[in-house]
């Protein structure tokens, strides 16, 4: 079996976003970059298949030289081999997915994991796009996954419930929190990952279909009203919500 | 000339609010762009509800019906949406940014070689083209996006675009489908509905709890208030990671991004990743004993006090008022 996790590097969740000088992207100064939190579930899933079914495991990332850091993180978690499709270009999800699909089509993976979305652009597109480019099934927002022979049975989160979805491998699975518990790499793994080689590839597709024209910060509301400090404030709050805000 | 195709989602042959929002939006922008709009319904028996779209100004409804389409299949639905767009000569496709729509839209995008702006919260017509505004970083920032491919896709965030009533008579046309078993390579075997629980992503009111509740056993205070308001129960990442609450309730950058009419944050200090996920709520109430908690900076109304004292009082007061 061959299991591949596609991962990306993003600003961590504590990042306070500032608009960069180009007016279209974030100011990277002072930002800590990490593996996309949802991609940790993807990496963990692949590593578990290595442990259970002796799967050969890979991670692939599209990004700058610095994205090697997230590949090393995946190594430390137990992934065998990493590939970086190295580009400085600003690519949208369509272009990222095209590049991934071009590499993946030569690899004959049985199962390809993604995080359900990256926490920077929140696009929730790449995994499913890749599946369509490869002409294979996909299941997104997966909170539980079972593999029986050549078939995967996944629980997919929907509004107010879940769908039980079935497909045959090869398949793309986009992981939601809850699918597994990503392991913390140990120090030995982290040290060993530092010197492991990472294969570099050239991008094959650099033409985005969407263009970000402008980035801005959401308007800050005026300072709110402090209604009170004790249970008596409850009466006043209910009145305000009904008569002033008119939301009840 | 532009022509808009809007895929209006249905489950069990029923259209939810997000669908009516999408239909209204398609009609509205078609008028602004001087274009036509057509609505597409997919399901096993959706012609029964097709006519109801007339009340939103819809003049044309295309119906894709097949017993096998009773549940969502990413492969089959994507094929129908993409082929319909092609056959009807539509260059703009609207899809709701629901769990179904977010799964469907990328496949349609690949099939139509079309750029996709996801989760849009505003669309503006500029020079005869649509300019989309959408949140990124879970709402910490907004971007304006232009789709530059000949065919353009937009997914629209639910509970943001208005439902607009306008009398029209919807002409309903059944589509000829060519579906093979291969089109159902991905199959939904079962839909499990958690009846007792309203989902944060669909709720108009959310009551959320955080670490200030001190333990999972005290979450009952949040649930009681939510029950009185008919609200969904939400949670901060801290309490989900601590195992107090299921991950499906998590609001924030690594949970769900929500925009309800009313969000009541109880014992939540307001970590930046949490604020990102809920700051677009129309009205925010914060209850926290720390007056310097960041949540108060975005709250419309705050009570600086003890959640254990205030929540029961608030629940009682709502009970009293809503009973009248």
C-alpha cells in the first residue's frame, strides 16, 4: 500500500493578521509558520497505515524553501519520504492542486490524505480538486475512516449530522478534527528529521484562475456596552437584546 | 452575455434557507448584470418543490431527478452541475458554501476549468463583473477576489445573503440525465441526523462555553440557556481539546466559522483564534469575570461577572420574557 499526505505551511493560529505592504497578502514579519493543523490529521492517518499495513508513506507540499520545515515535521511523525514542489509563485488552490495532481499521477497511491482546509485561505478545495484531476473518488470533512479491503467507509460531517460514505481506492480523504489524534514527535525523531533528504520538483502549472485584488481587516465594532456585573444585569441584558439589538 | 446557474441544495427533497438565499442572490445579480439566471435542483423527487422557487423571483428551474440522487454523491452531482452549466451556456455558477457545496464546488471547478471564490460574504458588480469579498484566516482578514477564468464559480456563505421575495412563475424543466454506475463512485450509504442537537453552522443563535465553566459538568448552564433560546451549543477550542465537548461544537479557526444573529460567549476569554471564528456574528454578548478579557473588545453587550451566577439568572429571565 502507498499512502500520501499533502501538507502545507501556514501562519499559526495565534497570528494577529496585519496587511502587508502589497495590500493583498499578510505581512509575514513576526509570524510563526507551522504545518496546517488539519494536515496533521492527514500525516497521522498515513503514519497509522504504515504501522498497521506497512504502507509506504510520503508527504508532498507545494511552496517555498521554508516549506521544508513542515516536511521535516512529517518526517518526525514517521513519514518515509518527502517531496517539495518548489515555487515562490503565488498560486491559488486550482494551481496548487494541478501541481499536486501532476506529481501524484505518477505515484499510484492507494490513498491520499489532505487536511479539510488550510487555516490561511480556508479554501477547502485542494483535496477535492486533486481527486477530480486524477479522476478518483474523494470524501471530505472526514471524522472517522475505516478501510476494508479495497473499500473505504468514512463518516463525513454535515450540518446537524453525518453522512456515511463509501468509495473504492484509490481515494482522496480530507480530514476533519476528530479523525485521529496526531502524535507528538519525540526528540529523537525531530533530530533525525533535520538531515533527511527532501526531493525537490519543479512546478508544472503556475497560472492561477483567481486573483486577490485587496486584503483588509474587518471593521472593528465600537466598544460595546457593559451592562452590569451581577445577576441583576440579566434583566437589563434581555431587555437590550429585545428592544435595542432586536435579535430575540 | 452572462448567464447564471445556481445549484440550490436540497436534502430529502426539501430546500433549506441557504437554498432560498442562493436563489434570491442569483435572481438579484442576474438583474444587476443584465443576465439570465436558472436554478438547478438535484434529487430523487425535487420537482415537487421546484415551483416554490417562484416566490423568490425564479423564472426557470431545471430539475435533475433520479432515484439514485436521493443522497449526495460528489461524483454524480458534480457531473450534473458541470454538464448543465455547459449545456445551458452558463458562465457563472453559484453554489452554497455548505458542507455539500464546499465538497461539490471544487469538482465542478475542475470540470469547467473555472476559478472558484469560496465562502463569499459579498458580491459587487464592477465593470460588468463580479468582485467577491470573502473572509480568510477564519475572518481575521477579508479579501476581494476576482475570478479570471471564462467560467466563474462562487460559493456563498449561508446566513449572509438575504432571502428576497418576488412573485414570479417558475417554469420547471426536467433534464435528461445520462448517469452510469461509475458516476456514483462515491456513494452516501446513510445520513445520520442528530435530531436532538442543532448545529452551530446552521443556528441563528449560539450559546458557547469556555474554560470559565471550570468543568464539563457545569456545561448544563450553557445547555439550559441554549434550550430556552432554541440555540445551538458551541465551545471554545480549550474545552474541546480538554475533552469536555465534542469537536463538532468547536467555534474558531480550527473549528467552525459562524455568523449567527446572536452569539453568547460564556466564560470564554476570547483567544484570537476563537474571535476569528465568531466575530462576524451580528450581535455578540460576553459574560466573563475578567474585565480585560479580549472577548469584551468585540462584544456588543458584556456582563463582567461570574458565569455561575449570571447564566441561571439569564436563563430565568429569558424564560419569563419568552413565555409572554
